[in-house]
C-alpha cells in the first residue's frame, strides 16, 4: 500500500478515511474542522498534506488515538492493509482499554418509548400511592 510517487498529494482527510478511522471522507473532514484531529500538536485543515512520520491525535467519541503515520495511501482497502498505515502508541492503546472497561461497568441508560400508555400510568399511580 506504500506509494513512492512524490507527485501525488496525501490529504489528511483522505488518509483518515483510507486508514479506516472514519466511515466516509466527509465525516473525516468534519472531525478535522471541529478540532477533533491534531497533526503534530496543532489543528489542521482537511486539505493538509501528510508525510511519513507525522503524529496524529484523533478523538472519536470517548476514545483518543495517538498514532504515527507509517505509510501513505488515498485508497480505502481492507482493515489489515489499513492497520499497516499507522502505529498506535502503547500508552494510547492502554488508555482506550481503560476507558472501554469503565464504559462497560456503567449501567445501561434507561430509554422509554415516549409517552406512558394507560397501563403505564396505572402502574405509576400504584407505585406513588404505595409510598
């Protein structure tokens, strides 16, 4: 997947899409515009050109990835090939695992289907009156 042709530009939004951090290139560009992607310690624009060795910090939801660019590509390929485009720091990987464990330990949020039905209202009144 390595490209040695120096005439081709490797935009950061295309690379993030090719490395499978985002499902679409427009989602990658939106994340960059919102400041969720930092290149070498600073904010960037979606058209910024990448070079091998750049450090990228990506925030996606609760997770943060600290990666180093190993290879450049504008084409989206399989996940195995995409993982060869970068190397994540060990500290970043450990932090993500800790966050994942914390999220699993939290109780799942309670969702309702909207307004209570007549039966639900009766149950609520029964519970209120029993207190």
